[in-house]
């Protein structure tokens, strides 16, 4: 795992967007795995800016979202379909036929989940998977206790996740109790993984999944076994890491390698001169 500690939320978002940009330049027809939640909003804003101002091209890109609430139609303002449309897709030149999000209204959930997995395979697998993390350590909606080999399926949300996500809904009772989510095993097959987290409320769980044991209790900890993972944190989210000094040292040392093939420094965003 490469842990990149940034100053604040904006720098975290900038670094994440740079990693995605680099992927698209390397492979314009990349398959991206995308996430929802408040954490990726800044990353999506930066991707939109790069599209508008620098011509970053999404015309050949395919995307797979991690999850969707059960029972919410795509038009529902709290559905993840709606979130993605409003916060990314409608602002970039992605082909609507290459956008995949689990269908929360699927009648036959099991066969829909199998279909979703098949579409990922058909697209050639996910090149780069963007993730946030829930305060209980979940990735997508893989709540504590999820099998580390799990595939796309229906999942019951924990009461704490329902409470966390109630802020997006008018009433806490409106939060769905179920979701269709990629499994930990599905996510693990992505060629590269990029997890972002910001804020003090994520500090304890970040220390657990990065430096604690690999356990189904904190499904993000499975990422320790993946060969290519970047974790981009702001200082607050990194504040309980025991090895923070080493992670910063690594980034400083890597500055010396800039210019060598495949070495890119994400240490500091250039501060714009206004
Ligand atoms: C939801 C999503 C996750 C996301 C998490 C954290 O549970 N299913 O993919 O990582 O929320 O959200 P936030 O970024 O708002 O803290």
C-alpha cells in the first residue's frame, strides 16, 4: 500500500484526480470503478475541471459503480444513479451506454448481480477502482463480517451506516436498509485501487485498515493483500497512523525518482498564483 498524506481535502481530491488522469492518458479506454459518498465529490469536481479546461477525454471510458440502494429508482434524488449523473456524468463526455450502476429496482436481484459481474468481465475488468470508506471500515456496502471473497450481491446495511447516510435523506426512516453492492472479491480484482478518506471522523478506521490486521470486521483491510493500492488521506484522516512519518518520508524520497519511467510525485499540488 502506498499511503499519501495530503494537507487537506482539496489536495486529497487533486491527488486522486491526478491518479485518474494519469490512468486515462495511459489507457484512454480505461474501465474505471467509481464510488459515491461525500468524499469523492472534490475528485469529481477536479475531473470535470480537467475535462473542461484541459480536454481530458472520457469518450472511450467505461465505468462501473460500486453500489446502489435497493428500491430507489434512478431518478430518486438520493439514488446513486442520480448522484453520479449530477456530480460527474452530465459534465463530461462519457458515452451513456458505457455507464454501469447496479439497478436498485431489479426484480430478480440474484440474476441482476450475476449480470453485473459478467459486464465487468466483458469490459475486460476494472483498471482503476476508486473507493471511499465507511466509518465502520466498509468499502462499497461490504459491511463488517462480509466475506472477503464476496461478489456482487444484496447486502443488509448496519444501523450505523444507516445513521451515517441519513444526512442525505429528509428523514432517517427514508434510508433504505438494503443495497446491491460489488463484493470485496469483485473490488479486489481491479488492477489498481485508489482509496480516499478525509476528516478526523475517519482517522480511527484508517489506522485500523492500513495498520491493523486483515479482517472481515474491517473489509477495507483486505486491500493490504492487493498488489497496487494507493491510499490518499488528508492530515486529519491520517492523524492516528503510527507509521505516518515513514509514509511522508517515502513520498519525499520518491521526489528523487521523478523523471524515471512510471514515477510520479503526488507530494504537493502546485499552489496557484493568483
Ligand atoms: C457509503 C458508500 C461508500 C462510501 C461511504 C462513505 O456507504 N456505499 O462507498 O465510501 O458511504 O461515505 P462518505 O464519503 O460520505 O463518508
